[in-house]
C-alpha cells in the first residue's frame, strides 16, 4: 500500500450444488481501510448519469394498479409486534390476515426465523410512490451495541454483515408483494429469487456497533407476471441509511411530504446524510399453481379500465373485465343483476361476509376505495332495513337493489333508474348507527301518502376516513381534504335519511331524481382527518311537496371524538326526470357569456387585461413564472398532485378585474363523457356532483392566487380552508349529455391574518352557457407549512 492509496482485492466465484451452478458472482471488490478513512467516507454518491436516469423514471411513472390483485389492507405501517408475529407464527393460519387484512388470511408463510428478522417495523407503504410509481416502502432495523451479529463478524473488528442487511431487503419485499395481493395469482405462497436477474451491491460505509437504526429505503422498479410460468414477481432497489442515535442523528417522518423531502438530501455526498449500502435488482417471485382468475389483467387504456384516474391512495382490484366498458346495452347484460355481484370488494365473501349484489349499467364500475376500519361491531349486521346499516347494505344502495339496504317497502325502485347512493370513489358513509325522533303511524297515509313524517328524524352515521385516501394523495398537501370531499361527507347522510323517512315514497312513479339545491356550510375548526372516524349527525328540519317535487331540509354536523368541526344547513329535492329536460338555471333559461366576454364589461376588462393558460400544458408556466418573479418561494405545497382533483382544461385571469374589482378567474372544461365521476354519482343517474363544481372554483381560485402573487411573503406556503361560512345554490346540472362547463370566480377580499393570507370570493358555474350554480364566500387560506 502506498501513501494515500487503498489496497484493493478483486475476486469472483461460482457456487455449485450437486454439480449445478446455483449462484455466480462477478466483479467483487474488497478493500483494506483505516478507521479514519472509513469515517471520512461520503457513502453512496449518485453519479450524474444515475441522477439523469432517476429523473427520467420520475417523469415516466408506471401504474401499479394492474398488479394490485387484492390489496390486503388500508394499513400502511407495521409495528414491531406485527413483524415479530410474521416471523414467529407466519406459517400458522390467520396470522398474515391479522396483520395485513382479510385478503391475506389464507397466506401461510413464515417470514424468517425470529433471530434473523432484519426489519423491526415498516413505517411507510406508499404503493404509488418511488421513482417508478410502483411503490415506496420504508422499513427500520433497530441496532444495539450488544446485538448478536456484531461479535460474529469479525473478532476484534465488529461490523454487521452485508448479507444480513440483504436479508432485510427480501423480508420487506415479501411483505409488500403480499400487501398488494400478488399471491392471489397462485394457489400457495413460496418465495424464490427471480432466476437470472443480476443483483448489484455497493458498500460505501460500515455498520459498526452502536445504538441506532438502519433505515431501508426501498423503491419498486418492476412488477409483473412471468410470461412463461405466470408467477408474480417484483424487483426493487434499496438504499440503506445508518442512523446513529449516539451521534444525535434521527430519521423520523410521519407524513409523505416530509419523508420525500428528507430522502432527497441523500446520496449527494453529505457526511451527515449517508447511504452506506445500496442494492440494485433485489428480485423475488411467488411460485405455485397459477390461478386463472388471478393472472395479470390485460393492459388497458385509462378509459378502457373504468374511467380516468385509477391510481393514488388505496384501490381494490379492478372489476371483472366484462363490465369495463361504456355504452353497454340490456342485450349485453346492462341493468340486469350480475351473477358475480360486487366480487371485487376486498371484504366480499371473506370470513363469512356476504357478497353485495351488483347491477351493471352503461357506465363501467370502479375499484373500491374505502373499507371499514377493523373490528367495529357495527359492521356485522347486514339485514336490509335493520340498523345498524353496514358496508354491505350501503354497497347495495350504491349500485344494486335499493330494497337490500332499506327493506322490501322500497322494492319498486330496485329495477328503476332512481338516483342511488354515491358509489366507489365518492361513497363516503361507512355505516349508519341509529335513527331517532321518528313520527310514525302504521297504516296511516297522513303524510303525503306514507305512514312516516318526512319532516322528523335524526340519523347518526360514520365515515372511516383512511389516511391514504385518493383525495389526500391528490391534494396539494397530505393533510388537506379537498373542500368537495368535506361537502360530500357532510351531505351524504341526508341522502340516506331522506329515504329512511320515506320521502321517495311520496313521489309519483319509480324513476325519480335526487338533487342538492342549496346550503350554508360553516367550517368551525381545523382537524387533521387522516385516519379518523368522522361522525355525521343529520336532522330533518322540514319536508314539503310542491306539485310533483318534494323539498327536504336538513341540518348536518360533522364531528371527530365528539367535537364538531363542520356544519351544514341544506335542502334537497326529489324530482321527476322531466323537470331537467329543459333546465332554466339561475336566469330563467337565458344563456349568457362569462364576465370577461360580456360587452358591458369591456372597459373593466381593458383596465385589467386577461391572461389565458391551457391546462395541464401550461401548469408549469403558472408556477415557474411566480417563482421567477419572486412571489412564490421555491419550496411550497400549493400544486394539486393528481388529475383526479383537477377539473379544468384552461384558465383565464384578470388581476384587479371581476365584479368586485379585486381579481377574476375563469375556468372551463370540455365535458368528457367518460369522466370518472359519472360512474360514481349516481350509478343509474350519471351527473357531475355539485361539490365537484365548487371544487373546480376552488382550483381556479388557487391558480389565481399563485398567478397574482398573493403567495408573496408566506414561508413555504400551502393552501388550507379558512374558517367561516360558505353558501351555494344549484339550479341545474351537468351530465354526459352536455358539452362544456365554464366557471368564474370573483375575488371580493384579500386580508392578512398574521403570517397567512385569507382570500374570499364569489363564483358562478355555467353549463353550455346556462348559469346553474352560484357560490358565495368561497374561502381559501394561504399559510406557512408546518
């Protein structure tokens, strides 16, 4: 060894079993180092080529959905107790089901010997994360100075063997494959390496005895089904971060945004941010007899797979392919109950559960997005018309027979096109607990022909809100529930209560429509709703018949742990379909242009010139221009992250314009007949939810705030909802028969509130030039990120 140089040892080997080549290793390198040289190492540092490749992968994310054959659970982290259970008793019936969820109940696989468990906990399972969009998984191995493996390797030079770290990679990949439900493709679970796949290892630091933890940063690079054998397989790259508590180091990030920000600081040569080992090409397959129904679905376009936006948050497997098309006719099975039922629901037929029914229509169904939180005793009764109502009853009400939720008295609606309960991505009631305060006289017809007074009754229902719901993943930050979702959770219980008190039975005929008409809503306080059970208490405050139209009024309160946070006073209407054949909107049927195109506003438009952007093509332009001029910090959480929560094809801004002279935004959308929400709202009566029209107004106002510089001076700005009241009125609808949606937002005030900015605006929405919605006091808060 010469001064300043390191002695290197180069080697390779072949490993044979009974004369058969089992493993080969090439280009092995070992070195002889001093303690000082090891301490000065910068860990794995990505080359420019590696960074370019990573950026290319991030720009071309893959879709994990086709490989989620039966996602096991909404649980996205696993404790030390969970991992120990899998290592000690994974071979026993029910163990995997108790940890992952019902769809893993049949798995019998011992993860490893307890002593060899190298993953003590998994803190994050993000199926759409990572550089390829196929999964980001974070695991941890606790280290202590007296752990058994240190003195084994080597005498007087204790260091953790890289082979043990590699074992941890395999253990974590196994859990993720079973979490996805890839085991459903075969009849048993036997893990093996994928033959012929090279696994590259780089060690750029040692793991010596200390109190701390190893962080496994795993990114899935490929998922698939072997074309010859049909075996499901997964490949991953794994980076190992050594965290030394004795040096004051830490790595604890509960939310996805802060985790991603932290990971971005590694592999850049920072001594305090070192990846000590990386593995490329860790690959496992599950061997067994291939099950035909579990094989990889055919590659399909977004439209052909049931609408746009099938990624982000928890999603079940896809419905059977025969349902996945638009325009199905009765001759093709539409509007006739299917034999399979809602078979893709992860809880259907599991542990004695019934399979809810399913009746296909001309619109394709979608994956299930929400499951009840485990072990709630109110989820076990499935008898129609009997409380509590369970997930089974609500699925029936969403996309099958009304009577299987509400009882035989409602059988006349079973084969009708009456508005069902919101389904799939928009089904936001998990269970109905109770109904009290009814006024009934059996056999009477004194209340519009029914024996129950529709004006009285209180219903208590709940929504189990998952922390990784699609709307959290799509919003501009992980804790922000889009306002439309808050509206839906607030309003949906009324849609069940109106039927429970028999309002639909007061209407003529069986094909009737249910629509929200107006509301005043008030946000009382900010609550982090991720992982919470939200209780909705809805009270009937009045019912009246106006000809063939029934008007139902409610007061709804949302609460978490008994503390209210959102209130809504609202009215709905039951209508015969003919009412909407010639909708008149807010202006007596008169069609009109949006504000900046009206001749009477030409002078105001000239004083506040308009700027137009196409979306999503010009989205970067809006944000980059704001950053360049200094009004938007480089670090912010303002941009919506999913097209599922983006509803505009273009925007126009006029700073200082609008009917209040404080600012103006216009947005438009060309109606996509195959848009995702038409399959959700409602199943037999497709119509864009009014809440999504209000959400589109919020989207345009957010973009206006960025464009106009209202974010200036706010550190790491993010959007939030401002406390206070908002009102809306609907006098028309948007259906697949329409061509275009326009909206306009008029800023009425901009105020500083400490380090935050509060923006209040009014809005209108047009359908084919007919003004049908109004919104008053839309409220957005621009505040510093935590």
